[in-house]
């Protein structure tokens, strides 16, 4: 599976995308041909404790668009497409004038103990992480990370989804800025409070112990808790 990430940054950190604008984006992206589902990310309404609060408030808005293969993803990024319109704001005041980046990546899903959210859950919380890179040896980096880190992530209390995204080559005609982060991760939880509880557990110590064993890399990493709305294809 391929994931396309579109990220909308406000350099001032003050922009907020209104709920009706998020709903408008959901209406726009649902019918995209080939789309499996879209995840719409917005900042938390209230800050929660997590180990990397110094990374800042994160993007004003972000999208993860899932496609079955690269060809469907590339077709959705053509000139004149819905995504091309979104990259320039799609006429929505909350998105217009922001710094927009995009990246297509391979999706690597890993098992969790219980993937289902409790009944009645409508908006979940995701922990979005990215490593700009580069690593000195990308193969060594990927081998270590993929073989060690997901099994530790799985032990977070009530983690519902673990995905790691790695680089690919792709073509597009979007007006937004291409980025080529060497890796992204996403952990999903039932709520912001559940995320904060998980990251306050002793599991984070095991994560940090593995971190110091990573093969050499530059660029650091960034961590952002984001409210998450899932939009199924066609809806």
C-alpha cells in the first residue's frame, strides 16, 4: 500500500483549520479515484503531556491518503486534480497561504494486540513522527529500525495501529513542495488521553534504549500528537 502525506504548515504556529473546513476537505477527498481511505489530522484542542513537547505544536493540518499502489497514487497527483487544488488551499481560508509539502511513501503495517477502537469512538489520536534524514547507510537504518522498534511499539498500552513509512521514487504534478524524509511513523490511540497515558509508561524507556543503538543518521526527528478523522473512499 502507498501513503501520500500532504502537510500544511503555518510558520507563525497560529493558524487553526475550522471544523467545517475539515469537513469540506473530507468531502473533497472521499471521491478521489483509487483512494482506499483518507486520514485528516488536526492539532489537539488541548495540549497533552508527551516526551517530545519541545518539538512544537506541529502542522496546522495534514492528510494521509491511502492508495492500493503507486500508479493510483500518481494518477491522483496530476495537474488539475483535487489534490492540486488542495495544495493551494482549495478556496478554504484556513488552508490558503500555508507552506504545503507532500511525499509518497511505502506503507509498512505491524501487528497490535487489539486494533479495534471502543464502540462510539469517532475521533482518534495519532502520534506522527518523521525522520528527515539522511542516514549514513539507509539499508542498515531500515534493517535495524524495522526489526527492533515495532515490537517495542506494540507494548504501548492500547496502541491500535503501528505503521512505518519508507521512501520510494514517485512522479507528480502538484504545486506543493516535495519532501523526501527518510522515514515516517504513526501510532494510533483511542484519544489524546490514551496517547499521553501510553507515552508516560515505561515503554518509552525501552524506546529510548533502542534509539541510542540506531545506525548513524542526521536530521533528528519530530513528534506530533494529532486528532485523527478517518474518511472512507467515496464518503
